[in-house]
C-alpha cells in the first residue's frame, strides 16, 4: 500500500520550484505544479543553474542527470524522475527521486491517482518527494536503492513488453486480414481481469485448458507466417504453462 506523506505538502513546498528540461516530462510536471498554485520556474533549458530555487527538478534523460546536477549550485534540494537511476549522480546535493508509473505524453498529462516510486538521501529529502507527489495527486510508495533495478524492470515488463506482445498479436492477426481494433476489447478485458483477480485467475485460452493440439496448430501458423517469432511464441508458451500450473496448485 502507498505510504502516507510524512508532513503536510504545502509546509514542505514553500519557495520556488525550478524544472530543468523541456521535454514531455518537464512540461507536464511544470504545468501540473502550476495548476496546484506552486511557484514554478521553467521548464528551463539543460545547463540552467536555477540559483534562487529551493527545489530543482531534473526532467532530463538518464545519461544527462549527472551533468545537469553538476551545473547547479549546492543548497537547493535536487530531484529526478528516473526509475532506473540511483540518487548517486545528484551528490553532493540533498537528493530525491519521483518515478510516476504513467506514460507521460505532454503538458496535459494528469498525475491524479497515479502511483509513484520515491526515494530520498535524507529524511528531509524523502519528505519533499512525498510532498511533491501528493501535491500532484499521486500515491507515493518507497523503493530502496537496492531494489530500484528490480522495480524498474517490473515497470518495463508491465508497460514496454506488453506493447511488444501486442505488436506480435497485431502482426499475426494482419496475416489473417484482422486489424488491431478487433483485438482491443479482448486486450482491455484481459488487463482488467488481471487487475481484478491476479494473473492465475485471469488466465484463459487453450494452454489454461490443457488443449495441446490447439497450441500446436497455433505454433505451426506462427512458424509459417512469422517464422522469426517462433522462439518468442515458444518462450511465452512455456511461461504460460507455468502460470497455469500455479493456478492449479492454488485451486
């Protein structure tokens, strides 16, 4: 469950907040903070010093975080939005991170109700991260530095790999003259079932039923039409059989 904020948000966020980086994340965060009434500078260009800001938020690519941090005078609290990057590139600043579990598309993005992983180099920095997240309507939860890579891999699997799998399904359906829109109700219902019931109970289809003949025919169709995807099909089949086994043990 998300942690409760340590202190009221407004008590922590008094003073100007600078946002460095004018990409999708920077523009979205700056717009969302302004909508709450916060005093926001930017989005500022990369390399900005933001010397009079109490809090500086680096909305830059992961590889540029260290350089952007080095350009800032010490004194302000410094945060980034990377899920994979530790707080070490922000040293010697008092540092924190906020990683919204959301695909950010631009300044119109709403953060209301979005879970967000946070971390802080000090209790004060962690309080700031929680205050910023809750001010934007997010539900913060803490991820330890040692767990950051596993957490971020889980987020990538849940989002990026899902898109890769749906591309596989879309490409195979196209060989039968079926377009993506026909698959959408199935995909949306499956995600909702996973959310409501967990993976084992949400699983349906021939593998869950033990219908090996149908699975073999599916594999033959993939081998004929998308031979470069057979290895992926086999890996997914094995993983799905293992998941079906978990369901049988639980029932």
